[in-house]
């Protein structure tokens, strides 16, 4: 009986140390775990955006394969931009775990300011141009991860960006 218990314990210890089932022998705690937030279009459905801004979203799109962002179009046409290519005005939501800090440095050098908005229930930045216009809302997720929300070609207003940020913060904090 003792020999069997010892053998079982030794087997468990060996499997644990060698990373049983872990083909690259990297401990699970050291692997990059992708957040469900990185699947932006699925985590934040268009209906959530529509309810925040009281405007229809006519199309959602992940711009490239394995992209961590989503385009929410407020207008879309196959002949957009004088027939050059399909497109329209849209809101971009980016799950950012790479570029935020460098972008912030460059933006501040160009006169943009980063402030917080108390209407958003989690740590955030509201980015304003030198003239005071809101052009981006950033939700701070922690551990150098951010959710960036901005408008392309005036798809929505700065106030609507803040409202979307507030709704996204509520969803994130609800854990759903």
C-alpha cells in the first residue's frame, strides 16, 4: 500500500514538473492569456453601442484576421469615398496591449490632454485635442491593457464616446 502511494505521488510530481500536456514546456502561469475582451465585436455587441448612442450600427467588422479591434459603422456604402472602396463612418474599439503608452507620449507631445471622466465607473482617460474636442476614450483594464474607443470621420460625438465608455465599463465590471 505504501509503495503504491509513493509511486502515485512520484508520478504526480513528475507530471507536474514536466508540464504534462504542455507541449512547449512553458508553465501555464507564464503564458499570455487572451482576455475575452480581445474579441471586441463579440464581447460588445452592436446593440450595446446602439443603445449608448441612440443610433443604428449598420455593420460591424473585424478589419483583419485575428484582429483585436472592431469597427462599428454608423453609415456604410459599397461606393463610399467616390467609389474607391466600400466603407463609411465608424467607431473603432481596440483592445490594446501594445501601443497605448507610446501613443500617449506622442499624443501629449502634440498637445492632446488625458483627463478622467467621473461618468465612467472604472479607471479611464478621456483624450482631448488642444482645442478641447474629445477624440478618444480609454478604459484602463490593468497590467498594460486598455480598451480604446474613438470615432472615424465624425461617426459619433465626443459625448457619445463617453457614453459608450460608460456602458462598456458597466459590462466589464458586471463580469458578463
